[in-house]
DNA sequence: TTAGGTGCAAAACCTTTGCCATCCC
DNA sequence: GGGATGGCAAAGGTTTTGCACCTAA
């Protein structure tokens, strides 16, 4: 993606490791608060401020993604493989959609609009299996 | 879109008319604060709370859309015609991309995942003309 | 007339930050 | 050792809400 992403994180700490592990072992696209609660089971003295700081660092280094659609709070995704998301308009749950991303689209739209496009996101909205 | 959207708004008020007019006459995808400042030129005593309340009602009735990507605050879009958005990763500006929306995609993804899809959004991220 | 809407201000909510102690390289 | 990081708590920014008054229908 971007060379400037490299080496933003200088040290390996148990807090950041634990946060990343939580995100890599769930596909629930959790909020910072939920990550905090999970990590606290392993590191009871971690603070919410640290969770936010480390989430920001992990995002900048490209290891996780921040999702902002659906609900007022950010959600974080440890799956950096290319995929799309679905958000239920009723229960606000978010889950992955394995829809291949069309990179040719980025090139065409970039050319047409005279801009640089790094990536795009495709998000579906509707009703999930439980709410339909 | 959804029949339940109809008749959420019971009365026509000058505040809501003015808010809608601001959104319909700009393509800048403004924040609530910016809408507030604009409307105040016409209705100096309107409150920010009213702006938020009316933006929510207008969204529920389908007259405007709320955009959450890029930056911590919501942006509002009075253009409900189908289109996509671009967000500059450097200056955070948002503008429209006239890329036709593929409705067949919704049907296929809905079928594959056993969910109801009402619509999708396509968002591009990169560097705008000024920042590239 | 009256239910819905507004203005105001306080509260709620999410996220960031300052400070100092602690830890990693 | 020294700079990066964390814990804690306070601050900051955005959005929501309670309440009394107002107004469109």
C-alpha cells in the first residue's frame, strides 16, 4: 500500500501483542471497548487509552483496519485480506462478504477524475439472517 | 427504499426546510456544525440540537444520507441520486464520483449470503488533485 | 386545541492527551 | 541510559436528551 506505513511501530510490547491477537482471532469487527474488555482478561491493568493508542498505531502500520460505517463508534478489523462488509440496518451487526475486489475499477476512476486512488471499499446494507 | 420511511416527519417547519435547502444546494457533504453555521445566517436563533434532530429525521425519511467514513464526525449528503464517494486521505475532503451503481451485484450477494440487501456503497480513498 | 417541534443547556458518549512512571532496546 | 510506551485521569469533540415553551395543522 504505502511505504510510509513501515516502521511506525518501534517496539514490541505485550499490550500491543495482546490487542492484535484479539483482533486476529475474531471476525466480529469489534469496537475499542470490546477489545479492551477482551484484552483485560489477559492483562487486567491495561487501560482503555492504551487500547486506543495501540489501535491507532496498528492501523497506521497496516496490520488492522478501522471501519466507520454503521453506529457511532469505530470498529476494527484484523483481517487485512481484501474483502467487503455487510451491515445489518436493524441490529447493526457487521460481517464479511467474500466479494472479490475489482482493482481495475480504481485505475479507471482515478484516470477519469484525475486523482490517485489507493483502494476502495464496498459496503452492503440490509437485513441479516436473523433480522430479515 | 423502505415503506417504513414514509411519514416520519409530521410537520413542515422553517428550521427543517432551511436545513434541507442548505444540503440540497451544496455538494460539499458538510458536517452538522457547518450546516448549523449556514442555517444560522437565515435563522439566527436555531440551535445545534435542532440541527442534529432534523438531520436525523431527514435521514430517516430518506431525503438525505449520512456518511461516516473519513474523520470522526458524520457528513451529510443531500444528493440521494445513486453515486459513489471519494475521500482524500491527506486533507479529508469528500466529493462525489459519478460511477454507476450495479444493482445486480446486490441481488447476487444477497442470494449467496442468504440476507436482504437494500443498497450498497462504494467509497474510494486516495489523494485528491490538490494533495497528489 | 394539541401533539410535534424548538431552544437551551446539561449530559452522554467516544476518543484523545498530558503527565509521570515504567519498560524495552 | 534514554527514548518509547503504558496507566490513569482529565479534557476534548461530537451527538443526544430533558424540559419548558412555542407553533403548525
